[in-house]
C-alpha cells in the first residue's frame, strides 16, 4: 500500500474530480465553477449533461477532463435510455461517463441484465473513461463485491462509491469499501465520493488505496492546502552567536 505524501497543491488537485451536479445552477454560476476548476487544474470536472459543451469551451486550453452522468441519481432507467444518453454525452465532447448501476437488478441478483447493460454502455462510450456508481451505503458487502466484479468484467475503468445522495460518511466505511474492491475486483480503479471535504480525509482515502476522489469541495480542499503549505511566509529574525556585553 502506498503512503501518500502530497508534495504540492498541483499534485493534490490531480487526484480530485471537482464536482457540481446542482440541478438548479445557472449558466453564470457554472461558468464561475469552471473558472475555479481552471485555476487549480483538477483532474476532471463532473457536471450535468446540460453544461458539457460549455465546459469543453471554457476548459479547451487545459488538460482537465470533462465528466458527466448517466442514469443519475437513481439508475433505474432502461438500458436503451442509458446507452442513448451515453452516446449523446460523447458526441457533446465528454471525456468521462459516470453511469449509476441499476440497484434493483443488483438486489434481485439479475447479474445477466446488469452485465448486458454495462457491456452496451461500454461499447457506446468507446475509448472514453467509464465509471460505474454503485451506491455502497445502500448495499451489503457481498453486493458491493458483486457490483465491482461486474464492472470489472465489463471493462469499466472505475467503480465509484456514491452519487452523493447516500454516501459513506466515515473513513472506516470508505476503507472497508476500498478493501472489498481491491480484493474482489483488483484490476478496476476506485473513486471515493461523498464527505471528503478536507485534505486530511483526502490523504487518508488515497493512502487506503483509492485512485481518485470526487468532491464538490475540491476547490476548498486544494485552496486551504495551498494557503497552508505554499503561501505561508515567515521571515525569521536575525540571530547572533555572540554574547551581549
């Protein structure tokens, strides 16, 4: 296991997918959000499908990836709808697609239907990044393991823990989820979402084995770290090694 020692704010931002899925956000507010993402150069932004073209335009001169969601937040749309939405997002310029797993199928152990759905979405996404959101807080451990294994078998790039509506809110819950994924789906990457709002928590998550962190507090996490580690200026007083008379 890697013990993370973040060297600077740029490295920290590279592990964070800065998220804003507010369904009532205005274009002006989204523009401000994207400019903040641009300022700190996050790994990606995760936004509503409506704003993918805007994000591609604002972030065109950066290496920040644009991610969006399919079947969000409940995941119970039919497969054809999810495939159509995924294709539409790719056509709009999205670099990453996050699809919410159908939890009804998972709990009913309809693994064949889940595998068919994920395989169809994988094909629609092509060489872009595919993440499968499985809402771990709502699942038993064996269900988490089965979901992650299904995602891995369908060549998804990431398994993601939550939509943010029902999220693990304690480090021990997150570490338990990470351990399950590492054991039962060791080839798939892991993204933790929900409740990560400070550097210390982010560092613990990465140390536990996560590859990325999704957070709507990404800007605050990196900015606070930057202010503490890089913007602290202390001018020492001059000293003398001779005794005063």
